[in-house]
C-alpha cells in the first residue's frame, strides 16, 4: 500500500508548488509516513507535509494546471515505460520519454517534469 503514496521528497516539491489537498496520510519532518483519517494541509505544522496518493496528484495537475499525465508500458521486446505529459485539449503536442524502470519510477519522473512546467 506504500506505493500508493508519493514519496516524501516529491511530496515536499508538491507542497512548494501549492498542492494543498486533503490526504489520508502525512509525512513528519523525518520523512516517516503517518496514517490519519483525513489530513488537511491547514492542520500541519511547518515541518510536515501531506502524503497524497498518486491519483490525487495526477488529478491535481489536470484540474488545477491543465496538464494530463499518463504512463503506459512499451510494446517492444524489452520492458520499459513511457510517460506522456499533455497540456490542455487544445494543444496537440505531447512529450514522450522512454523510461527503463518501474511504473512508479516513471510516474515519479513524469510528476517531477510536470512540476517544472507550472509556475
């Protein structure tokens, strides 16, 4: 179940970019994951940050910033993942990067690249 939540370092970057959704877990300043029923960023002390689900982050990028993130498995003989970042339906461009790793590694990389795109 731990793989459902973004890692601590990524949660900190999301916090810096304004992610402030309610979450089921949060991180203490030491990066330890703590479970609660629902945790809101306004309840945190300065050294804590929410631990969002990957799906919450993908939804946040789409709903708040117009970026759509998707990760899919490659179809060649060897195993790899592709992540795409699309901006609004009006744009046809997509950034496709081949990533040799796990699904979650590709999703983390896509999230980090998406964070660079928002102000």
